[in-house]
C-alpha cells in the first residue's frame, strides 16, 4: 500500500512538471469526522463502534487539463467521543483515559471541477483511502496497551470553492469513505517492555466515514518563461 501511494505521488509530480498553465490548489482547514465501523469478535458476535473526531486537513488539487486532474487530501484527527454496541448493549468509551489517541488519513485519486462562474466552482474526486489510528491507554498497575490499526478502502471528495481574489479562496465539502480491510497490532507493555503482542486482519470489518470540512487556500499555476516552468500564485490567464 505504501508503494502504491508513493508511485501515485511520483506520477502526480511528473504530470505537474509536464503540464503548464493549469490550476493548482493548496488549502488547509478544520475537519469533523464521523466514523461507523463493524467487525466480528472471537466469539462470532458483531461489534459496532461509532466515533466522533475533529482536527485539521491539508489538501491539494492539480488539474492536468482544463477540468480533469488529481487530488490528495490529508487528515489529522483527535477522537473525542466514542461508543460501542454488542450483543450485551451499548457502552460509552471514556477517551479521557487514553494517554494518546490520534488518527491520520489520506485520500488520493482522480479529480474534476466544474466552473459555475469564474470565481465559484464545484469540484470532486475519487480514489484510494487510508486511515491509521494509534491509541495508547493504561491498564492495572504497571500495564499499558498500545494499539495501532491501518484500514484501506475507497474514498471521495465533493465540495464548493469560492475565489475571493485570484490568489485566495475558501472551500467547503465532505470526504466520504468506505474501508473494507483493517490490520491491527496490539502490544501489552509491562513497564517499558513488551510482555505480549498480537497482530491480525480484523474479521468481517467494514467502516463508513463522513468528514465535512471548511478550508482556506491559495491558487497556483505553472508559468512557462522561455521553456522554464515556474510555480506562480494566482490563476492562469
């Protein structure tokens, strides 16, 4: 999976250097996430989990032709509310007990845009999705637990963009994902040493994720000066 993302980004860079005068957007902003996941435990029971997170995003759109291009959307999130459902009932998870609980996600793929007016645009994209969760929480006495999970699937972005000026814009939209596979590693620490470890693909796992966001960004384009490409703020003429 890491090799796949590396090859995709390498392709994006090559395309950017070989294509001039088309738009490039970079933005950062606030993001809210709502995750609903399902998996099967060792006894064969379904476990459902709902998590709310919030954090920031970084996004880039690069149009290789007039309205078609590529995009990548990165997310840094901190869960603040979570609960689970199983055959015994509903349980709230106290996230204040965690020593660390963060999520990092990336969605990348092909993009498109439609110019409603010169300054107002509708855009979207679809591609691969990756989400990592790292949680650390204490146990009894000297025990602590470190859980690292990585899920993969498909994801898309849909939104609206308004240009205040040729350089500055605001965008609002939503990332929608469906992850169909997740690998989890769980380590038990006694003091600073690992006393037990388990690693496996979660059985019968799938997860839906909706992440609305609002961002502020800059417009760029590659300008050709006598055969030399230069990245310039603003819009192409």
